[in-house]
């Protein structure tokens, strides 16, 4: 849905988006419902429905403008931190509402310029955050990269999207370890 032109409606929409982003950050995608956003934003549920007729549309716009927490604030040692984040992301991508948003972002980008911009912004944010985490691993001597870190998102996150959309099912911890190993060789002792 396009942004409203009435200044009050725009302010209301921004307050609701802020509430939705807070819920997303605090509780994950399942928390972004019309009722919870209305309660958090202090507006009526009908107001939320007027802006986003479906939960998927609301979640898609919320995620497009949110800083995704999956790879934010990396910690050394990076590999265990990365594995924990990959587990959370892989499990989140199995939730029906998250699959719906993912498919909406990809599908909408084919025919809609704004959809393409939302998809590109989400992909760039995830890629940037993952690259920063891997760069921390390189800088700390924990990772010897075997590829350009710009390709890491495609190699690490691509299979998660495939499993989410095309072949639903939980990825094993061993599979996640193989994804974490895609960027290069991890060292348990950085002095090696």
C-alpha cells in the first residue's frame, strides 16, 4: 500500500511501523500482528488494518525498514556466535508468516519497483551485517577467508532461503556448520 498523503495519517503510519519494528526486534516475526501493533502504537486495530489489510503486508514493510538483528553485534569468537545466529535464522525462516514475507519480498520485486527496493534493502542489510561479522573473524585471526566476503551472504544465506521456500524442513546442526564453513577456514587458535 502506498504511503498516505495526509500528514496525520503519515504520522500515525510511522508510529505503527515503529511499534511493529519494536515488536519484531523484541519478540520476532510472530509478534507483529494487527492487535499487538495497535496496542503498542495506541491506535485502534481498524487503523492498522486500513494501512495493512494483511499481516504479511505489514510484516513485509516492517522487515524492509528494520535493522535485522540476525547478524548484528558479532562477538569473538565469531564461529560459535555465527552458528547460534544461523540456527535462529534457519528456525525463523520455517515460520509460515516469515515464509510469506520472504516470498512476498521476492515476488513483489519482479513487478514492483518499490518491492525491488524493499528486497534490495533487506538483502543489503543482511549481507552487510554478515560481512562485518566475518571481517571481525578475519581481523581477530579466527577466519582465513577462501572467498571474497561479498559473496558470503549468497553462500551462507542462500541455502537457508532455499530450505525455507522450496524444500521446507529444519536444517540439521551439521548442515549449519557446513554453511558457516563456506567463507573459509576457521581456526580455534588464532595464533596458528
